[in-house]
């Protein structure tokens, strides 16, 4: 009986792998009737949650600042799409700059639900129906990575956020990956820390989706809409471990490049430990951050 169950799980994982590879090539995903049912049920649940939380959010804002409803809503949305978040470590609440690896748009829902943080994310995410609006509700700043003006605007937005004592999260890889790789960190994302605002700490964060990471990862030529469709239609739930690593003072590191190096070292060590194997090279070209996978050796 156990072997039959294992074979069924392996068959499903193989089907997900084929679907993911096709999506990464830019091929639209075709859903089964059951997949469409799951997709529609999840969308309906999010709309229902929205109908409850949004009026309460704006009502709360009449009397006080800092409504908790966006955080609760995003946490609930992450749960609806299948993420079962396990928080490891303690996130700082204010005056903190989170630096995290980046796998999926689910990162924003789950991290916001776990810590209430605001974000900087890539512009393409704003174009995903429902998801983009949800992110704006939580003060997400969208930036075109290849746009130098966009980076300058981002830095100003981060300065305002930190001045308000918010927690802010950046994804310095500049794009989403497959959960098995870690791209170079773009230190331009950390320009707001030159010089560091008084009292602000940096806390590295690891997002670990386990064996489902490659499926939920938004990589290659896949559109954001297609990725959301695949995830919404997926059967069952999955574990997402969010590990808040030891915070450090940016004052102790000379400039944004040193801060980026320190954060990446901490995240890489934690990811290698979580995977139980060395990281692999990301197999896709990412023009926005000038990344190309290494060419195979002639040997």
C-alpha cells in the first residue's frame, strides 16, 4: 500500500516537472477540469476574504494608522494558494531591513503575513491580476530593474519607509529563481544603507519551499499570469519555511557591497544546509541583472 502511495506521489511530481519545464519555455499551461475547479475555488476564497478585510482596513484607517488587515489578508491569501508557513527564528518588528532570497510571488504574501514588512519587487509582479493589487495594499514598491531612474525612486521610497520605522524587505537577486540556486546580490538595492539610518539593523531571511520550489518558481519565459494559474490550480498544500537569521548592524560593514556580501553568505549557508547539498548554477539568463549561466567546460 505504501509503495503504491509513493509511486502515485512520484508520478504527480513528474507531471508537475513536465508542466514547469513547458511553462519556463513560455508555453501556456493547460489545466485539467479538476485544476480549473481548484483555480476557481481559490479565486473565490480570496475574493471572499477581500470582501471582509478591505472594508475593515479602511474603517480602521479612519481611527488609527497602521491597519493590521493587509497583513492578515496577505497571510490568509498565502494559505489559500496552498502555502503552509513555518516561521523559524524571530523577525525584528521595526527599524529593520530584511534581505531575502526570491523564489515566487508567494514570497511577498508569506513574508508580509509573517512579519508585516513592506517590499520592493519587480514591476512585472504589479501586472499579475489580484496579486499586484494585494501587494500594493501592503505598500509594495514596484521597480523596473533595468531602469536606473527606477532604482533611484526605489531608494527614495525605502528612505521614507525606514524613516517611518517600517520593516522593509528587498530581494537583491533582482528576480525569482528555482529555490536551488542563489544569484549574485545587486548591491544597488542597498544604497539606502549608505550611510545606515540610525538604529536600523539588517536581518537576512531564507525562504525554503523544499521539493516544490522548482514548481512554484517563476522562471524562464513564463508570464506572471501563467505562473499564478499553475499555482492556483495545484492540488493540495506545501510547506514554506521562513527562517529569520541572526540580524547584524550595517555600521559594522563598510558600504553596501560589504553588507550584500555578508547577507548573501548567511543566506547561502542556510540554503545549503536546508537542501543538504551544494547549490547549483541558475540555468536561465537574467538580462536585467546581467547574469548568464556558466558555459559547460570543454573538458
